[in-house]
């Protein structure tokens, strides 16, 4: 897996500035109109769907990895599917949070110290399941993208086997995605507005990693990414 390419492919596109500024504008709209509830979801789904297309192009081996901002309907649909996939994989921790959160809330109202124990236990479980999801979600999303079948993400045995048999690859994805998230947060240092650019960039790096990891894990031909764009 070409780690360096994951962090540089964005700049290989001759129109990368325009494309990332459009992503920044969509992000800004979602933030400005967050109180309307719908715009943030629309923005999030479109941005997520754009990332799905990046993963798809990496898996296919397309030379031009950054798609044009054209098929917004497809971006929205793909983003919605990824959202559903994420919710399904988060269901175990959601259920545990409900089961532990209710007694913790009751004990907290009564001033019981046991509430702290419940909260600490819940935090530990959240952390551990977050690690599990950091391994499984990249494989699940890439499986959905590669097979153009949302059900592929829910073939849990296949997804688990893919991660188990390629543990080092998905460990690398988890670590590099974390690094990308740190880079995404650095935009906050530029008067806070820089994150409008760094956040999409970090997300696209992660989307690239999802596709590259799937290609390596399944033994497909490596992506053709070295061609110069017209």
C-alpha cells in the first residue's frame, strides 16, 4: 500500500484547489445552518458520498482519483448508505450505552458513587468498541463500494475475515486515519476557518486508504495512479 500516495494524491489533480474549495463551501453551509438540522445532514451525506467515490476510484484503479462535483444525487445516496453502515456497526455500543446509562443516571440522581463506576465502565467500553470499528468499518465500507452492494457491508463474517487475514494492513489504515484526523484538526489553528479545507482533505486521505487497503487485502491489481491528468 502506497502510504505516501494517500497523502499526496489530492494535489495530483490539476483542479484540486477548486474541488477542495467546493468541499469547504459545503462544509461551511452545514455549519452555518446547523440549527435547521436538515442542511448539516445534507452536507454530511454529500461530502461522505464524494469520499465513497474516491474509494471506488482507488479500487477500480482510475488515474483521476478526485471526482468532479457533478453527480450530487449519487454522492448523497452513497453518503446516506455509509451513514447507515456506520449506525449498524455502532449498534452494540449504542445498546450498551442505553443499558449502562440508565442506571448511571438513576444512581447519579441519588448521589451514589456507583454512578461514577458505571460511567467509567461505559467510557472503557466505548473506547474499546471504537478501536474495533476503526478496523471493521474500513473493510465494510470498501466491501460495499467494491461490490456496489450495501448488503456486502453487513456480511459480518466476510468483513471480519478480511480484517483478520490482513490485520497489519488494517492496523496501518487505523493508524494513518488517526494521523489524517490530526491533520484535519490543524485547520483550527488558522483562525478556525482553516479546518474547512483541512477536514475534507483528511477525509479524502482516509477514503483513499480504505480503497488501497481493500485492493491489497483482496489481491487485486494495484491502482493505476501515476498517470498525469490531462
